[in-house]
């Protein structure tokens, strides 16, 4: 089962929930945590994994053989990203604009274009006290997170529970990370910003057809409009974490709820049970 | 004219609350909300809409079922796994057009995407340019570029001193788009290990694009040991710490009332943000 932990707004406690959930389940199940927040991956701070392997993520960018090139301009014509420009006696390649679709090399009539890998990030894996850990890191200065996310997502198979830490927001990196999940937990806080961004996140997750539930963090701050919204939209609030300076203090030091306040393990266990119930029920009704 | 972009890498550090207050303090500026993905600044600034424009960007492949001979070449060549059972998944499609070019029976068309909207609004603090990326859309970087271009145009037309922009989270495409060519970046962080980790990465992006940065430590008293670590790190990097803002529930209370905190409370948070603006309004490019 794949559980995505997302949030429209950043800094609502998404990583804290994902890592605490993983730690609360690891003694009874096989758990794998994928950190798909490749721009700012933080799960490693909380899980402190031993990294045992690493692989570069590369985009295949064009390399033009000027001996074969006739400067016909076909490659620049088919490139949707303006990553190639053909001058009368030269071809300019702008690798940072290339999405690696392969159209230029395939369509070159002279077979003058080969491809070479350009590293834009890494995928790392290891073990964190029994949790299988995988994370992606986008290289600083690189723009495109989705190819790195796709590579991390390739590890979302097998048995057991896969928990994915999703980047904040609602745009393409979020969609890439969330799609194909069985359930999406949306972590938010009861403030106007929290509500505004939750509404956007719900629209995104619904468009993908994935069932979702809310974790309300820092309950007690702000107002009760998030609860009103969830009631109206029929979205279950599956866990409430109070505003608590002790939790904030632990968080600041990179300590999860499961570790720093072990009484929370039971709540996260129950959270998992209700997610499982929803997913099983949905699978049964899809089969019917 | 000086363009100052406020970034944080990590979410929830108080970036937008601080931008809202700087908006109330700064004179003669245009505001740009470059967080086109989950914009919140409008909740503090209460804009009245003047202009709404559609943002068309990128394309999606569409297969004509009647023409398609099910040869499968497009499925085989698509590197984004966007074609299954001779149908394009619009979410996975990157709009590269490879399939369109290679289809032997011309059964594939490329259709323009309505990727979002951008807006020009008036606020009591000055003009605001903001945007809304469509749900699950790509090209956030291009929409950010559009917001900045419009903000710059307004600043020039009205001879304004500042463009103050609320930047996106992370370090990827929209952040790079909000940052390149700006005069200065203000990096809002918090004294947590995640905050420090993310600050280092977003500072790396500023360096990569040659933009001068200063740091603001928000909620500094939540963990003073970590605050000292950030100060030590900034000193090593030759970056100045422009402000240390204490934690105060007044920030959330102000947000609930839809006001910048400097207009809601007069305590230390507001005093520190005033000092912050005095400091950064002179950051040299």
C-alpha cells in the first residue's frame, strides 16, 4: 500500500507526520519511506538513515556531431523547449532547457545527434533502524524536479507499506510524486493560509482520483475554518496534533513524535488502521 | 528600482507573513506574489481585482481515435510514459511533441494548455501582481516570469522604487525563475534542523545565480542553540543576518484577521520587522 503525505502549504508538519508514521509501523510491518521532496529533502534529518547506495539522475541531452550535421534546422524545429538553435554554420545546445524527450536525435535526417547524460540530481538509499529509506536530491541550481522524483518513485513497489513524503504545493512535482498512491494524507494547520492551501491540495488530489484525509497539526492556533471546510467537503480529519511547545522543540532538533513522545505511536498506528480500512473498502468496491 | 525577492526554501518559516508586513512598511513599491502554486499573500493584503488574464503555456498531445491505427510507435518512444492504450495521460504528458512528429498517420495533435491566470490588483499598500497556476499544471516558472515582467512594467510606468516579491518554496524551476536577475534576496529561516538544511540549499541557488542574499531568522527563540548555529553559518559564509524575530502568536492572530502583523500588534515582532525593512531596503545589488 502506498500512502502519500502531502500538504498545500509548506511547513505544516508533513515530514514530521511521514517519519512518525514510518517509525510507528516499522516493528509490525515492512516499511519503506520515499522522500520525494527532492528540492528540500528533510526526512533524513528525522530518520538519520545509513546510506548504502547512490545513483546519479541524468537527463539525456543532445550532442551534435558537426561532421555529419548539414544545419538543416530540423532539430530546432521539433524541440518544444528551445534547447537547440541552428545557425548557418553551428548548432547551439542549451542543456539546461532540455527535457530529454529524444525527439531531436530520433528525427535528425543525418543521424548526427547522439545523446549524453547530464546529471541533475541523485537518488540515495539505505536503512534507518529497520525502515527502508530512499531519497532524491535535486542538484542546487537545477530547475526540473520531476525526473528526480520519477526515479525515487520507481522504488514504490513491493510488499509492505510505502510512505511518500511529497513536496509542498499543487504543481507538477506534486502530481508526479502523488500519482499512483492508494491514499493521500493532507497535513494542514488551522489558519487562513493552511485552509487556502488545503483547498487547492484537495482539488489536485481529487483530480487524480485518490482518496484523502486530513491531519490537523498545531490545533489550537488560529480558527476553526479548516474543520468547517472538512465537514462540508466530507473529508475525514484522521489525526489532530495540538499546538505544543514541546513538540516544536523536539521538531527543531530533528526528533519525531514517535521517538520523542512514544505515546504518539499508538495514535499513528490507529491512523494507519483507518487508512487501511478506507483503501481496502475502496478496492473491494472497485472490484465489484 | 530595486527588486527584492523573499525566499525560504522550507515552507512555514513565516515568509508570507513577513512579506505582508514589509508591504505595509515600504513606500512606492509594487508587490509580486511569485508563489503561483499556493499563493497566500492576497489573504493579508485584501486586493481588489483590476485585471485578469489567461495564461496559456505549453501543449498536450491528443490522439484522434478514428485516425489512429494502433501501431504503438508513440507509446514506444514517449519517454514520459504518457501514452497508454493509445490514449494520452494529460498529467504525464510534457508537451514535447515527439509523438506528434513521428505518428505515421498524423493522428496526433498538440493542443495549447490554459495553465492558469494572472491578476493585477489594487491594495491599500500599492499595486499587486499575483497568479494562480491551474490545478496540476506545469510551467510554473513561466508564470512566475510573467508575474515579474508585469510587476517590472508597473514599477517603470509609475516610477516606483521597489518590487517586493513573495517567492515560491523549494529551489527548483519557479524559484530560479523568481530569482534570476533580481537585485537581492531575503532568506527567511527558522531555528530548526530542517530550516538550516533548506537555508543552505536556497543560499546555494542565490550564489549560483549571483544574487546577493541576507538572512532573517524567524521564531529565533524557539531554539536559541540552533539560532546561534545559523548565525555562525552566516558569519562563515559572509552573509549578514538582517533580523531575529521572536515567536509570537500575534502573527497567527493577525493572519486570522487578514492583516499584516505590523498593523495588528506593536510588540517586538513588529519592531523587528521595521528594523528588517530599514536594513534590507538598502541592500546593494
